[in-house]
């Protein structure tokens, strides 16, 4: 199947339903380990749904297809979320869901390129993705390959100097094939990003670095889709960034309410409760 | 389980039946205590205690306060705690700056991020100036199943090459609590590995009067057939293996060597020089450039040449998975330590 026929075949499934499926798979994986970066997965599900079912060009049956848009997961700990969407997209087999984080799994807790089809880079040492994305964008231009490079990163990574070296580099080299996606969930390991090392005014910073900037509600699918379209179409001689304000644990209110959401505690009996809450809001 | 490789990622995997599953040990997990009592957050408590007596002490972290037990210090004296955000380079540079202004900074992160990301800053801003910055890092060696991004398998090798640096790999809660005041008293820079969360109490169980001494290796138990020179939590593994081997009539002495640099060469030479014993080093670190090679170099250059073997991690990027599985796979578990020693006799 080509990517075009795939899109046609799947087009009767709404993006809302894709996002819901991603959240559900992530919860099921979390339950397997009894732990995990569930707050992140629930928060970024809408962005991932729009990425893989609206914006990206890829072939599920050939994840290394030369013409694919590159999608880099700089934030290795978000792997649970990417596995969910890779399964939803048919790149990873759903039968392996219960191997998540287990010995000899293709889905380790921190994302690694050598383990997983569809995982472009080994993330996890945070602050490395954008620099690699700059290099891939340069490489694609040299090859006259029209694909885009997307780098999915976190607000925590805005603290790393390497992020801003890469930001300056991407603009200097006029990389209009580079799209950076920032998950601004105002959360890091020790607390709220804005209270620890504040990156605001964030849009102004990227703009001053020479980037085309948008900032949208990352849990509003229509706005997310529009932002992807605008980023690709922008009449701007340089890279593009979309800052997504997201809510940790989105879709499971009793988890959203938890104070510590970076590594949210979910008790054994709460997984089924979380799934039940999610199921109530199942979209068509 | 075989090594993961680019080719293997296309091989489907089977689902492990529920009753056989071992979850990946996340970074919040404490090191399995295996029958030893544990102490909660010994580093955080010891630092708060030391800071009450010395107002030069400040604590800095790069978004890993909770994960290095520094949050205990932060709660005890919030006005002396600096949250630097996830920015390891400015973490250590700023620590250097505070040291220049007369303060005594303890900076914490994970071992990988100090050794890899912040290395140049540590080398030039701290070590070259011989400033009293104490860098204390969680997740040493193979203590997480997250894979190479979080497994600091070569940190000791990296820092051993750095002049002026004192390097410590503590075994247990007693070492950690004991080292803090000695780091404060020590005038130069220090890199120390850290165990955090619920940390086992091991050494005083085997040697009731044990006390950490900076720069000293100490014999924890005697034995006639084998001398294990070990560091970090591998001393715990060596002691447990020694108990197991004793049942087979094999006498294993354990020399605990928490200070990697400067190495206590006098004690090591004296113990290794006692004739007839196989000398085995044991470390939670790659065999390249760690304790094993340091001991080997010391012995050879002093003409002491016992039979010699090394226990440590291979020269490889390690796998992800459950920690007990990985410790078995890479030879760090008690059973594997005992098995290796048996095989060499
Ligand atoms: C270079 C680096 N420093 C520290 C860490 C440890 N760490 C893992 S996740 C994390 C929080 C980073 O912020 P963010 O990604 O925004 O966190 P989240 O939104 O997932 O809570 C930290 C400090 C790391 N993985 N890499
Ligand atoms: Mg965040």
C-alpha cells in the first residue's frame, strides 16, 4: 500500500478517535509496567494524532522509506506515546503492546533507534534532538529530498544550551524543511518548568532566533491541525516552531488533578479506573 | 537475550507471560536491598546536617533534586538551594562561580549528564582551577534499565583522566553518610557516585566498626584463597558472593576501595602482595579505564604479579530491561560474581 492509498483507506477514522486510541494504548502499556510516563502520553496524544494522521508522509509497511518525513523523538521518555501512535499507524504490531519495557522488547522505556522501527533517533539524553534535526534537514536539502524533518521536544529541553545552538543554526542555514514541535506542559522532573528555569516569553525567543512561530492549545485538535498546515505552508525563509500548550494526563481528570505528574503514580487498581474514564469519552 | 542491533529491530517479539514478567527498573527505583536494612536518602540528610555546621555549603541541581535526594537538603534549607533547571553545563559552571566567591557547592545530576554533557565545564571551570566543587551523581554504572542514555558505564574512566579530581564510588548508606563531612573538609573538587532513595546498609553488617575514610581502602573480610578489590555496590555483591563461596570452602577476602582516585596503592599492594591469592577486581563500570585497570597498573608497576582477573561491564552499550536480568547478563549479580570466581580457581 502506498501512503496515498493508506490515507484513503483510513480516512473514515476521525482524528479525535485516533487521539483516543493513542491514549488508550498508552494506558494499556502503562498498566503492563505498572508505571510510566503516562501524563506525557495523554498530554501529547492530540499532537501525535495530527502528526501521523494529518501532517506526515510515510509508508507504514516501509518505515525507512527515503521519501518519508522524518519525525524525531528527542524526548526519549515519551517513547510510550510514540509506540502508541506507531501501533495506531501500523508501523509497530499491536500484538507486542504487552512487551512494553520488558526484557528483550522492541519498546524499551526510553526510545532508541536501534530497537524500534519508526524510531528515528535515540533520544533520552535531553537536548540532542534539535541539533540532529538540523543535520538531517541540511542532508535532505543536499539530496534535494523534499521531506520535512520534525523534532518533538519538551519544555524541559528549553533549558539545555544545545537547544539554542541548534535553533540559531537552523535559522542561519535557512532550514525551511525543519519543523520543531515543543510540548509545553509546564512540567519537568522537579516541578513546573516556569518556576524552575523560565523560558518565557518563549514565542519571542524563537522569533528573535529567526523562526516562524506559532503557539496553540495542544489539546485542541482543530487548532493543532491548522498549526501543522500553517507551519508547512508558511512563507518564511527559515525553520518553523509550534509551541503546544498541553495538559498533563489530558483525558483522565483524576490523574490531571495529581500534583506530581512527571512520573505520575498510578496505583494497581487505578489503571482500569483510568481506562473506564477514558472509555466514557470515546469519540465516534 | 541477544544484543540488540539494527537488524533485530525488525524481528517480532513474543509477549512474556504475566507471571514471568520483570518490569524495567525505573530511575525512581532504589537499588534492590537484598536482605539488608535500608536508610532513606542518606546523602540528603547528611548534607543538611553538614550545612547546619558550615554556612559555606550550598546545593545546586539540574532538575534532579528529587532524584538525587537533594530535595531533603532543599526542604531543610530552602534559601541555600538553587534549582538550575535542566541545564547541566550552567549547573557546574555556576557551581564553579559560587566556589570562586567562597561558597562550597554540592551539585547534583545523573552520572551520565555530569560525565558526558558537562565534562568540559567540569574540566576547565572546576578541576583546572582546583575549586572545591562537589559533584554528586545518581544512577552510577548499571543501575537503571533505561539503556545507554542513562547508564553511566564510563564515568570513572572519564574523570580518572582529569587532574585534581578526587573520585568516589560509595557502596552503601554508611559510605554516603560518612563521606559528606569529609568532602566538605577536602579542599579540592570531587566527583562522587551516589545511591539514593532507600539505600542498603551493608558494610557495618560485615564489619561493625567500619567507617568511611577518604582515600583509604579497607579490608572488610579476610579470606585465604581470593582477594577481591571492589568499589561501589560491587563490594556488596562481592561480600554476598564471599559468603556463598565460603560454603564451598573457598576463602574470599574483600578489600573495599571507595576512593578510586587517589587510589590507596599502599593498602592494595600490601594485600595483593600476600602470596597465593587470586586477585579479582569488581566494579560497576566498564572494564576500560576503571578500578580494574587502575589496580592492574599499580600492581605491575610495583612488581607485584599475582594471578589477576577483572569483573566489570563489557566495552559495549548495554541493553535496556529489568535490572536483575541485566546484572545477571553482565556478570554483576551475586550468583555471577561467585560463578566467575569459581571458574578462575
Ligand atoms: C540531559 C538530561 N538531563 C537530565 C535528564 C533527566 N530527566 C529526564 S526527564 C527530565 C525532565 C525534563 O523535562 P520535560 O521533558 O519537560 O519533563 P516532562 O514534561 O516529561 O515532565 C529530566 C530532568 C535527562 N534525561 N537528560
Ligand atoms: Mg515538560
